[in-house]
C-alpha cells in the first residue's frame, strides 16, 4: 500500500514555529518517524509540503492511481479551503485529517474544518505523534497492508 503524506502552509517551519503550540519536532523528524512506522506496517509513504494551494491541489490530483489514501495536515487551509476537500473527492482519495494542535480548543476561526466532512477520521491535539496515530488508524481502517497491495 502507498500513502501520501501531505502538509500545507507553514508546516515546513515546524520546530521553530510557535513551539508552545506545535512543539519542537521538525517536519523532517515527523517524516523520519513515519518512515519507521511505514516500514513496520508495510506501507510506502510519499511526502510533500506546500506553501502554494494550487500546487497542493495538483499533488492531490496526481495521487490518482498512485496511492491508496492520504494523511493531510492542511494547516490554515483547513479553515478556508473547500477546494482541497473537493480535490480529494474528485479523485476518490480517502484521507485522514491530522493537526498537531486541538483546533477545536483554539480560536473560533480554527474551530471549523472544511476537510472534516469528507475525512475517514481526524486526529488533533497529540502533537507530532498525531501523524503516527493517523497512519496506524488509516492502515487499520483500510484492512491492513497485504504485501503487493497498492
Ligand atoms: C494546524 C492548525 C491550523 O489551525 C494552523 O493554521 C496550522 C497547523 C495544526 O497542525 O495544529 O498551520 O493544522
């Protein structure tokens, strides 16, 4: 099974960005940990991060026929972009929504997610560990990762 790990704007700055909210783990460290978990689960991961929404939409379109599902932290686009949810729907790509912080316990403008209605599930509030939890949940929900499966 192949899974895309898509990160949105400003997440390239994890580690130095508002560490009291997002922690001190860098995106590279999150991806390295996911590689370990992916190896354990027999899942190949394709990582990308975007500060340009159009490029993120293109990346979702390009997932068609390439990956089985995605983990996505759309950052602030979570709260603004119906287009990202539409892109997942357009290519019939299941996804799990991830946030480091608990967006529902933050400012009012962060308490709505345009992605949530289409998500398999949501993990929020567990910091960097949320990505691993989301991957494990996604793989389990899809019935594991039999060898040779896409
Ligand atoms: C975030 C939460 C968003 O509100 C914020 O804009 C981010 C990060 C999170 O992971 O907690 O960029 O998605």
